[in-house]
C-alpha cells in the first residue's frame, strides 16, 4: 500500500483510539456507565487498525500531488466510519446512516446534528461529539500542509520561510501545528473557565471554537452566556478560528519575522473592523452591541452558533460573511477573504487599464513581497466558479428531494461552508433526523466536498479522465 496513505491515516486512527481512552476515563471517574463499553470497543478497534496501518509493509514510491489528494479524500470517507462507532453501539438505537451523518458533520466541523435534544444524551457522548470536531479540525490543518503545492506562495510565506516544503520541513510544520492547536485549545478552555462556565461545558466549547465546529453541549447558549462580558469574551475567543493558526506563534517570535507573516491577518483585521462598523452603524436596530459582535464573529469564523433574538431579516448578510470566510490557514471554511479581495483588485485594475491606457496598474498587495500572478487569479476564479456551480447543484438536489427553496438555499451555503444551522440564519429548529436517506447522503457528500478544496477533486478527475 501507499506509505503516505497508511502513515497519515494510521496516525489519526491512533489519535482516535487515544481520545477513546479519554472518554473511558471520564465515564469511570464520574460513574457514567451507560455507554462506556462502546468507547472500549472503539479503542481496541482503532488501536489495532491504526497500528496495523503504521507497521504494514509499504510500497516506497515518490509522492505526487495526486497521491496526496487521494490520501486526504480517503481520510474524509474512512475516519468518520470509526468515529461513528460509539453512536452505533450506544443505547440510543441510532441507524447506521444517522451515525455516519453525525460523524461526518463533526469531522468536517459542520455541526449538523440528528439529535434534537442534547439533554437526552449522556455526557460521554456529548464529549465524543466535540472530540470528533477537534480531530477533524487538526486533520484539515494537516491536509493544508499536505496539499500546499496547489495553493499560491502567499500561504507558504505565512507558515515558513521555505517556499518548497520538503518532507523534513513538512514534518516540522505538522509538529508545530499539533502543539499550537493543542495549546490554543487549552488556552480557550482556561479562558472559558475564568468567566465561570463549568469545566465540562468549557472543554466541549473549546473544541468547538478551535475547530470552527457547531456542536454545543447544551440546547440554549443564552443560559450559559448570560451577561454581556461573557458574550464579548466568547466572541473574541472565536477569532482564534478566524485568523491564522500561526498568528499567536508569529507574535511570540516577532523578532524573527517580517510583515509577510502577518500580511493576511492584517487584511483580515481591517476587514473585521469594516464589517463591525457597518453593522453597528447601519444594522444595529436595538443597540445590542454584544449580540451583533457575537453574530458577526460566529459567521466570519464559520462556526455558525447563535444567541437568541437575532433579527431574522439579517440572515442574508450573515450568509455572505459565511461565504467569505477567514484565513487561509485556519479551521474556518469559506472562499477566503484574500482570494475575493485579490479578484476584486485585479478586476478594477483591468477596467482602469482600458479607461486609462497611459497608466500602469500593478497587482501587488502592500505587505506582500510578491506580485499577484495571473495563475493565482485563475485559481481564485476557478474556486469561485466551482462554489457557484456546487451551490446551484446542491440547491437543486435539496429542492427536488424534500426541502422548500428557501431552506435549500440556506442549507446549501452552510453545507458547502461547513457552518451549522442557527437562529441567525432562520434555521434554529431545522430537523436533520427526519430527512430522508437520499437527502442525508447528499448532505454527507457535500459536507466532505466543502472541506477538501474542490479544486483538489478537479485535479484528480483531470489526472484520471483527461490524460
């Protein structure tokens, strides 16, 4: 078998087995025995499978971009099967399709759930749901490093001085990502504890925030964030999944860095300030600043969770923010602000070059060393085109299946952007459990497509069908 595939998947399967032991320990410590056997079975199955993949005799081949893409896509299909085991073996009699749907939703950090009332679940299964998001978030970040060759050099410049990431440099970056991801999760957990959110809820919420997930450990967020200061602090913590994961690292080691390492984050900060100013001046009808702040940051970070009393007439604005998304190297989804800004700048320059032919217009961004290449523009335009095609295709499929057009429109955007349903999109009471099997299979497929770049899939298709 392919060495890259077995080692990459083997590592994450071992990680799942380790987190299964965490759940077993939690169950015995707090005397929660309802589903403890399911995590024991999951531990042994994942441990044996993971060790088998790691020590399997491998075929040594040179890894091409096609091997890497197929490895990432295989993980999105296979790893949720293991994550779905505790759901299927639990006492709740969940169908296999619903188990896989919940596992995919967690692993892709989407947050769609078949569970109507979280109060009916035991705490170990609630913790497992959050764990699936945490694993999915770090898998997504590892996948970016693996597929970094299909992106432009600006994302590489925000991570390392090495434009060409060889195997050793990639391994160093993966270790750095794992340590940073874990440390930021702990920091968010401690911060939530400081504002008097109970430890169990803080743990689950910290894994939701860092992974841009949508699973909550309770039904009503307003009961926990019951003061403006809690809402503001929680909103600021959600920014960790909006800005680059390396922002905190680069700030700590500032003397070794130049502005290139902060370029995207500076643009994102200006974008955030502009959006906040616009909403607070023109759309804040009831002067509830903490609610607006929370809703905006939840949208731009693709988390999607919401407080109550969000005006229904603003859902279009929040969906636009979801589509734009956050940093290249974050757990958020979206088309990415820098891509859209690059396309806008290039378009304006092209128009001005025809109206003022004597002037020279450059496509260089301030703070970035390199000019915007035409090949980058082609990639960005292709990404935007693929999203539009995917959006219309998914909307049509959902409308044909059983949903009305408005809900199909909203669900399509949230599925492709891996963002959960909530009251700020007018979908707080949407019932995924009652959907038919056909609709669930469609959503499963497009949740995965939304997580691995669609341009990756096109590269594989081109390789095998258009030689």
